[in-house]
C-alpha cells in the first residue's frame, strides 16, 4: 500500500500537476494513457501469464452454512477477510473526508478550486494528498483481490478499474457509501450473470452488461443512486 501511494504521488507530480488549469477532458485522457503505461510495464515485468499466490495463504474453511446442500450457501474465512479489510478502510475514509481538516480541504477543492484557494487552502498540496490516499486505497484493494482470488495478471488492475469506475458512477460520484452500494450491485449482477444459467447471457457478456449500466446511468441519472443533483451532474 505504501508503494502504491508513492507511485500514485509520483504520477500526480509528473502527469497531472502540469495540467492543473487544463480542461477536464485533458486529465481524463491522461488517466487513460497512464493506465495503459502501467499495464504495459506490468506486462513486461511479469509477462502475460497469471501470477499465482502460494496456496492456502488464507484459510478457506466454512464459517457457517445456510440451507441444506447441495442447495446451500457457505460463508468461508476468505470472504470474511474481504469484509475485515473493506469495512475498516471505508469507515476510516469516511472519517477522513467528513471530519478532518484535510477532508474538508479535499471537499472544498473538489467543489471549487479557485474559491478554496482564496480561503487559504493549499490546493496543490490537497490534490497531492488525495492522490496519496487514492494510491493507498488502490493498494489495499489489490492486496485484498490477490489474496481472495489467489492470482494476479498484468491486465487485472485495468479491468477492475473500469468496473470500479462504473460502480462509482452508479452509486454517485463523490459519495463514498454510494460507491460501496454501486460496487455491491455490480458484483451481484456479475455473479448472477456468470453463476446462474436461468435467463442469464453468461460470462462473455459480463463487461457488456456492466458498461451498459454505466451508459444508462450517465444518460438517465448522472448523479448516481445516492448522489445529489448538481449543475455539473445534470
């Protein structure tokens, strides 16, 4: 996580800081370009094959079982590990954004950089701090995914990033509980599509369904499920 935070801070200093006054589309294109650079570096570093973690890193035994097998639902220790990481991270992030001086500076900068600067907020330092926090969160998510799935591939982060962006848009950009709700909904939709055969298109159509949800959300409810309607969102 520390390495990811440092990498993200370096990317912000090299790629984004020179674009402070640029139109919003320019940083977005830069983000896509940087993601492709990182993906290709990972390809050269680790190759195209999935990299597996050592077996039994996490205990995978059942904690409890609901129903009668074979039609039963089993909750295992590796699933508990995901919750044990996700919930404290979410609570800490909400506390940071809502109740700390840094968080107030982040929200003010996101709303209006010029007004925040006039009120004495160091906009550049606040943006750099946000990138550091985002990098640490990405590192936590990557470690959680790797331990849960047991493997990583050079393109894993790019694919998950697109799905995470869809979840954030679905829940509401800037709304942390909304991002979690969007992620849960996308996960349930993906599991239904790939795990159930009843009227489900199947795994080849998972990305089509996810990005279809993204398009529909942007068209009919751009503020997301829990986001507030703003002039920019409308």
